C-alpha cells in the first residue's frame, strides 16, 4: 500500500451540521456500525471529536444523559458487536532502556533530552524470561519486548530472535516486538522467528507529527507498518493523546490508523516526563480521556483497542469507565520506565465488572 | 539524605518536595537517597530494580513492589 497521500478529507459544512445535532450524529453512527455493520465516514469521525460532549440528550429511560455518556454506551455496544466480550491482557518490558537517538517530544528515553532515565544495557535472557513468566502468572497472554532504538542493528536482531524463541519455549504467551524502523529483510526474519505482532505506533496525526519528532518522519513509520503487514505479522499501531493536538487531530489519527486496519491499537495518554519538551504539559482530564477512547472505538470498530501508558494519570479513578466505553485490551503491570497499577487490581476490576479475560481460565 | 525522586537534598514530602511524593506514586526512585547519585533503573512488568553503582546495592524500596517480589521463573 502506498503511503497515505493526504489527510483524511474533512467537509467543514457537513461536520458542522453533525456537531450541531449530536442526537442525529450518534443515531447515524449507530446505524452505520450496528445496523449496517459499516465503518463510519470521516465527517462523522471529525464530528464525534468536535461535538460538545457535555451537552445533554434525552435518554431512553426519560433521564437526560450527556453526549459523552451516550458515546461511551455506544462504543461499548460496538466493541461487543464487532469484537467480543473478552478483554485481552498484555505486559511489556523494556529490552533496552534509554539512549535512543530519536527526539520524540514525549519520550524520557531519548538521548536528546536531559531526563531522569539512565541508559541501560540489553536485558539478559534470564531477565526477560523472568519478566515474561511473572506477567503470565498475573494473567497476561501477550508479552511485548520493546527496544528504545531507531531500528535494530544485527546484534539487536539476533537478541530479538533468541529471546522470541526462549519466551515461546518457556511460556504460553504470544510474543510481540517493538524495535523501531525495519527493513524488509528484518521484517521477514522476525516473522520467520515467530513474532506474532509488531508494534510501531504512528504516535500522532500526520498533521501534528512534525511538532513531536524531527529525526524521523510520520511517513517512515507508515512504511514500517507496510513491511510488517506485507511480511505476515499482525500490525499493532496506535498513538498518544494529550500531547497538545486538537480533538480534530485525534480524529485524524484514528482515521489514518483505520486506513491501515491494525489488528491492535494501543491508546496511550501523555504522562509528562521531566526533562522532555512535554514535561510541563497538562495531562488530559478523565472525561477527555474517555472521549478519546470512545472516539477511537467508533472509528476503529474491529481493532483490539488497548488502554496503555498513562491511563492511571489520565483516567484516574475511571479505569472501569474506559472498559465499559469501548476498550477490549489492557496493558497490565508496569510500563517501560514508569510504574502502573498492580495487575491484581486490574484483574479484580474486570471480575467486578463481570468482563471475561481472554485466556485466563486456561491459566487457573 | 537525598530525595529519591529529584536528587536534591531532603526527601519526598519535605518542603520543596511536594511534587516528589506524587512522582513516586507512578515512578521508580531515580536517585540514591544515600549519595544522591542517579540510579540504574530497570522496570519489569511486576517490579523494578533500582541500583546505585557507588553504594553497591539495590536501592531501599520506597514502594511496595521491587524486583524481590518477582515470581521465580523456574
């Protein structure tokens, strides 16, 4: 597939008309996704991003409810109809921390910025295996090894291939990898080694990306996703919201991802890291985060929409609202350089919500 | 005594370190409380290690979960 040539088209008049009538907007979105089982239009997506989510609508039971509540309810029904009741749990580990030459403005692992993260050597096989085993014991069925690099050199490729083999041998987890920009030959070798899924986030809308990184382009990211798909691996690609982009640009990112049809879409929320250019940014409010979750689900109905880094900060005590608002995946445990909720707390939350966990019964 | 979050003198919760307490809720210690040196930190799904090269040992835990809480692999 060639690189997307333009930003998804936006008909300003059509979007304005939909924004002005949120009841009609949600009704037409529901008809498309649930009655006709079609994806929504770009104008509908932009309108969902730009609509006043605090406006009220008459509810079915006679009680008014906000547009946001209605969006979350619809997003939940869409995710159940298009995916399943189950939520999939994944854990991640940083196989190589810090020292990255790229200048992504959100990232504490960039060597361009003075951050608190001190570069670390590659994890040993024993360390990775221990991390995988502990994650599996907590209920994760997928394990992603992430490297802070522009792309893998031969030494790193060999490391990835060796670790993939040993995690497959010693655990029952699916192995995913995130190691930056790939060549076609590297993509083929990863596939042949049993890497099920490759993560490479678009991170931001194409129109916003130049504000985030200058050492590589959005198009380079897209090209790696092409290689991943063309070589038989599942595409895992999402982004970070709350970096200063507009709601319209959030819709743009979701639409750009939709064009690629990723198997999985991790949705991260900016956790402002000291020393990075975004270190003083104001995190999203829980309601802004929930709006983004519902938007991504409604634009990407088929995808495994996974709540990822920063969810503790953005959603705060509303984690469960996200799970009832379109999400069907969680990263459990800690992240690459920061800490997350205790995995047991997330598993308990899922039990309390009566949401089944993929693969968990097999482990019990 | 050095702050594990920011590396300045004092500790999380002291005057001038109000944000450090919150920072350590979702971050590992980043500085050795004994010598102020930046720690070697590795985060794992269910724990972390934070080591000071000068003080030659694992940093005292400031939170409940550290590498010692990992399940043994074999």
